[in-house]
C-alpha cells in the first residue's frame, strides 16, 4: 500500500507483470510500454534480498492446489485493481488502501500454503538470483491467467460512462 501511494502517481503502481499484461489486454495500459515495465519489474525483483522472499509451496500441497490458490488470489488482486484503480467511477484516493488490503488478506489466507506470490517478478527474481527454479512455472502461469481472467470479467461488468447528450439538430431554414 505504501509503495502504491509513494510511486503510483509516477508509474501507475505497476509492480507486477501479470497486472501490467492484463491491463494492456483490456486496453487500460499501452502495449508499447509493457516490455519496459516488465523488464523493470523483473530487474527490481532480481536485485532484491532473495532469502526472505523465495516462493515455494509447502508439503503436502500439490501443483494443482498451489496453482488454484495462486490463480484465485491473483484474480482477487486484479479484480480489486480494476475496480479501484482503473474504473472511471471509482474513488481513486482509496485505491491504494483497497488494493493493499486485498494483498494483506490474500497473504494471510494463501501465504502459508503457496507463499502468496501473485506476481511473476516476485518469484522469477529470487529464482534467478538463487538458482532455485523448482515450481517456478506455476508462479508465472497461474498469476498471469488469474490476472487476465479478472481483467476480462471486470471489463464485462464495467459500466461505461454515459455519453453527453447530443445537441439538438436544427432543421435547415428554421430559426
């Protein structure tokens, strides 16, 4: 939440490649900027302290269970982002709080099971820095699919702003 409020006005609060790609897919972010943002996200995650942020799920969790949890929590995160930060009718002043709260709940619920990544960069960076790639595919694919699904669902629910009424057309020859 602090990071969103600190640099959200500069970068749009993009810290997650899954979110960036999903926003571009629904045309709320420019595709031409996606590579630069994803590269910065991956570089930032790779340069971060690797020990406390390695993402691995615990036994006896299976790939399917971990994948499902990561999909669900990323879906929830992306839905909150769409509803609070990209919808023209939302109160933008509370977006950071709403999104940060969503992250907190997701981490509390799924953290003990999967590590609650929700962010491919958060998992790729430490994997590259440490050389540990076990189950990395899951932490890339599930968040991207979860974010895309949420963005598409919210786009289907988004109510467009009403267009201003057209001025009345005057008939030719009338005053």
